[in-house]
C-alpha cells in the first residue's frame, strides 16, 4: 500500500493563521491525552490585518481540517478523534468550524528513517501500519498526519483547497 503525508500547500500565501490554539486547548504538545480534552468546541482567533484564505488543511501549530475534509476522513477512519475548533475572524465578523484531527498514533517509522515535512529520508515500515487508512505518525517530533492511497485519491477527486500530499517510501 502507498502512503502520503498531508501537508499544507505553501503556495497559498494568505492561508489562515491562528492565535493561541495551544493555550485554548490547554496543551503545549500533541500528547496522547488529547482525546481526554473532550468534544466541547474551543474558539480561536485568526491573525488580524491580513486577508485570510480558508484552506482545507492547516498544518501548524496543530493539524486542523475543514468540515468537508473531516467528513471524508471520518468515512475512512470512523474511530479517529476530531475536536471542534471555531475560528473567529474579528475583523470580518466571520466564523468557521474546523476540526483538530487526532487519529490514532502509529509508530511505523523505519529504523533508518528521519521524518520531518521537508526530509527526503521519510521511510515507513509497512508491517507496523496494519489496515489503517488515516493515522498520526508517532515518534516524528512533529504533528504529522498520514493517509493511504484510497484516502489520497478521494481527497484529489474533490475540490479541496490548500492541501498537498507527499508520497512516502514504504519498506
């Protein structure tokens, strides 16, 4: 099976930028207790003084997906945890619902692999992944989401904006 890293499209210069998401969630890292935060929505403000393009995937500081992308991901991985996050643009008096994506973490990084979003040495151990369609990469030091080929094809068939998929090597 082929796997792809979900990345935010760097060509979108005015993608939304969040202010204080970690503080609103009450966490600094992407710990394993994230699902314990509950399903109550949190509100986060957007950076002011800029045009905001509402992309379907926000990679930093935590992976957020649009409502439409969340619905697609939940079809493939129903047990994945999604926490609602309301993005508020005070300047334009506009709100949008996004979802903090926290699927199961899988420690599938191959021993020789070094994993970052810019690394050329991104290697996964396919035997450790199992039948997961959508998961979080454990042990990478970053908040990285991975999808399999079926999910990647579904994403590309739809009209999502601001998302890139980087093919990963599987051994």
